[in-house]
């Protein structure tokens, strides 16, 4: 497991060890509790992780895993959390799907406690390590960590073991038109193509380049040249300024209110929402340094 794991997150996932076929690593058990024990749980008592960032599972992947499980069994237990007597996946959705295809009545699981954020982080990291997520699913998962759990991009990068710039560039893909995002999900274009498309400063230019890629089967190198010809540069206007999103978060924490930064040339506006005179007075007092 990557060193980018959030604090305490590594405890949710069993460490990798060398295993012989069919063997399972047994972690330390906790007396009088199902926590940290390997249990055999009925498959129909396990629901999917609602925070799973991956939206598509290829049939060939499941088929390959089915064949492996038939021969060797489930080598690595699924990770679940107990939710009112039933169980919810934290990690191991492919194994659960394959087990159901085979008709297994029970699967080995390790029960752990996990918050909603940890469920998303574990599922995200598991998919990143296996390179299972398409770029749009990955971007949506990053955005979920930012918007739902109030993390800044730098914190997301640390948790998933990526650079800040890699997270920012992936998030930029969410600004693409829906047709282009669907093509990226379906593999009609790759992330290399997309990074040049997103650098163009209008939807019209982005769609024009996208159609050229599909019609002429352009390589990433050819797209680089075409994007430069169309005016795409590193300084191209970005529809969402993610650096400003971090600043908005800091201001939101300070004022305790929704804050939006609007750019105009080298300047711009900071818009702060308030819903009562008392709330406005409280903001003014904060600015003046009054308690």
C-alpha cells in the first residue's frame, strides 16, 4: 500500500505478504469482537460500497477473476464494515461480483470500522494501484474528496500518493464537454489526447479538435501540433481555476460561509454569502479581529 495513505487509513487494508495458492494472511484478532478477524460471510449480506469511484467493470475482468477463483479460491479477503447487522464493502468489489457469478454462498472478509471518507479513499487507492479507473472516474473521485470532505488538492494528492499537479490536471478533465468525457470513458480517446483538448480556450475549439482526432485517428504527438496551431498553450484559459478553489476553501473556513472568487483580468471579486444581519456583523467582527 502506498505511503500516500491518509492517517490511519493503512490500518483498514491487510498488508501484502507472500502467499501460496489458497493461503490467507491472518491478522491479529480482537477478543470478543468480529473486528480484524477473517470471517466467512454470506454474499447476499454484503452490499456494494456506495463510495466506489469506479462505475464500470469489464466482463473480461470479471471472467478472468472467476477462472482464478475457481482454481485457487479467494486468496485475499474482502474488506467490509458492519452496518446494522449487514455488511458494506470497503474494498473487493470485483471479488464479490466474481463470487456471485460462480455462485459462492460465502466469501472471506475482514471487518473494519470506516468513515464515508475512508471508504472512498480505500476504494480510490485500490483502483489507482490496479490502474482500474478511467480518467473521468478518477477526476470525479478527487472532486468528491474535495467537495464532500472539504479537502484541498494538496491533501488529496498526499492521500493518493500523487503530485499536486497530477491531481489538478486530472480535475481539469471535468471541464470538458460531455461528449468528449464519454469518449474518454469509452477509450475512444486517451488521457494524452484529452490534456491537449482541455488546454484550448473554447468549447468550439475543443469539439473541433476532438472530431479531428476521431476522424483522422490522430496520435497524441499529432494532437500536440494541432492544438498549438489552434492556439492551445500552457497559458490557455482554464474554465475552473483549481488554485482559486483552495483559496475559496480557506476563506470559507475563516468566514464560515460560502465564498466564490471571480477572476477578471489580473483582478477580480470575492463574493461572500450571508443570510442575516447577525451573520454579516459576525463576518465584519472577524475582519476587524473582534471576538
